[in-house]
């Protein structure tokens, strides 16, 4: 592989942006060339004061100093606008994760990237991302079978936000937990048809506002459509000290299982799992690896949008193809 040090920009400096900065520090073939923020750049304090901070509004002016821009905004409001816009000027990687809208987002980014001869890898992370690859592998290798995805135990940011919007809730977090009996049925080769309620349960830890009605808050949470109504949901009321002490981290994980048959009805199982202390730190580490691949693909003349399905695994590694064949094959 070429010895060029890949110059990386980070667009957005929340949990993902901070994780990307830390991940880049472990990659000698990459260098953080700048952080782009919607905040006042002077207000941002980075661990390395020599890294420049720019306004995201001025990003276009820095296109020649950035080989790959890692987009660290949210999928709901940020990326639908930022993805196509920044693809006009940069090779980009993002973690867009609204599964149902990935096809439309891909088309918007692809149009912008093709029109401006750039390359963008979208929906990079662990789900979508690594889990997507394992679902594809399972279905390709075991076409006669069924795929199951379980998430957790882990803190869900979207569901935690939802419970914090309930009147009477001062603070709170929500964990998604796979139901062990469902997992064992799948691993045994049974290939069950599982309802939403049979696959996962939800556990909420809530700090109430002074004087709030705990029973009313609990009822509002467990009956909330799209979030909790379809699950067995448990609500625990705790104080702020307990929340800070026991629930400050952002753990997550899960597993993809493909259960299928080959030959004369032999049962086969493929499983991929993750157990993460920090969801955003791991996701940003995946983004950084795909930033390396994006730069290599663009350097080879590729343009337009891509997903993890289109990226050869060897492009993620800093090692040469020769070294990979010797050490890992």
C-alpha cells in the first residue's frame, strides 16, 4: 500500500467525534487534520491543542487539506443534510443508522458524490455495518435457513431520550436485553418464529422530578407506542447519585445468528457477537477503519456512494496485501 499519511477531518464533536479522535491516535498511517463544528470553534478544547478547529460552515474551504471526512452527526437531523452536502467536496464516511431510510439516503449521497467525483461510504458501524455483513454472509452460505439479530444488553440512546421526554422524568436510561430463552431456541437449531416481545425486553432506570407520580410515569413509559408498548418493560425508580454511579457508561453489543441446513439436512449455525464497553467508541473505531478504505478506493478512481457490502476487507487494514496473506490468511 502507498505510504501516504491519510489526512482525516472530523465533522461533529460529540460522542462519536471524540471516539474518532481517540481511534485516530492509534493509527500511525492516519493523521487528524482538523475538527469541524457547528459550535464556536474557539470554544472547543481538544486533547491536542495543535489540531485546528474550524466552523463546519467553512468546510468547503479546506477540501484540499482533507483526504477523508468522517461525519459524526446524528442520523435523524444531521446526516440527511450533511451527507449529500459534504459529499460535494470530500471523500466521506458516516454512520447513518435509520435502517428503513438507508436506500433513500444512499441515493441522495450517491447523486452528490457522482456529480462531484467524490466517494462516500455510508451506514458504517456495527449495525448497520458489521452486523449487516454477517447477515449477508449467513444468507449466502446457508440459503436454507433463518437469520436472527439480537441487540444488547446495552444502553439505547434513542429509547433513553424517549423516557426523558415523559412528564415527571428528570433523568433516565433504558437498556435493551435479549431474552435468554429465545436465544437458546435459535442456537439449538429450532428456527422459531419470534415476536418482538419474545426476542427482547426493556429495562428503564428513572429519576423522578420532585412530586411526580411514579405510577403515572411508569404507565406512560410501558404503553409508549413504537418504543415500549410491544415489549415487556420494567421501570426502576432510582436517585440521581445511583444514576451517575451505575449508569454513566454507554455499553452495548449483541449478536447475529444464522441457523440453516446443508447437504442431507445437517444443521449448521453461524454466529457473530459483540460486547462493548462503549458503543460510540467502538462505532467510531469502525468509522476510522472504513475511512482508510475510502481513501484507498478514491485513490483507485472510484466515485459515488458505497456501503460495507462494497468494501473488500483487506482495504480496512493498514497492512499490505502481502503482509495480510502471510499473517492472517
